C-alpha cells in the first residue's frame, strides 16, 4: 500500500512506462492455481476471473520458424468453471502472453518472424500488431494502459488502441 501511495504522488509528466509497470505490480494480488499441468507463463484478466497460460517451457525459444511438438496453443482458463478456450494455432510459437483490457497480447511467429499479435477474447479475432521481418520481437510486457516490447535491442512502447509503436 505504501508503494502505491508513493506512486500516486509522482507528477504526471514523470509517469512513463516504468511508472505504469510499478503501478501494475502494486495492484497484483497473490493467487494460487491448482492446474493439472505446469505453466511457463500466465497473465490474469483485468477482472481476475480468467487467466491466459502458456503450458510449455521450450528448450530453445530462439529456434526460428519451428513447427514441432513444443508449439501448443495459449489457453484462456475460466477460473470459476475451469472451461478452457484455446487460441487459434497452427503449430506457431506463441509465447509471453499479457492481458490488457479485453485482449490478450503475445509474441507469435505465425508470419514466420516473431511479432506482437492480439487475441480479442470476446470475438475470438486474431490480429497482427507489429510487422517486423528482420530482427524479431524478443520480449513483451504490459502496464495498465500500454505495452512495451524489445526488438533489435531497443525498447518500444505500443499503444494497444491505435497499434502505434514508438522506439525509445
């Protein structure tokens, strides 16, 4: 609670992505999930009723365009009913899921290069957000209102509403 109080005192002109990340971390709660399989990455929906999970720890996440058995769909789990919804997947490597608003954002190589994609939970619609062809997106994170990713050694912020990325 003290950390959130200190963040609230920060002037708006100093509130950059780091502030958003710290604010997000202050709002997290401890939760336990009793699943049948291990989970490599997970992110809760804003209302805390669902979680997106990546169940596979890949032995070589840098293997470009791999289409083998380690590529399994990300799964949305409803914590009240235990219902599972698999994201559409054709053996692409989908990793690093984060939840922002009504969408799940993740890194996928379904276009043969790792880019940021989104999945609209209400409509089940997939959309490619970034379109890099050389150096790929390597990591992805989210604050309460924007995404941040690393590509070609640079950090980028990404407005999820407009799809506009800005290299920092």
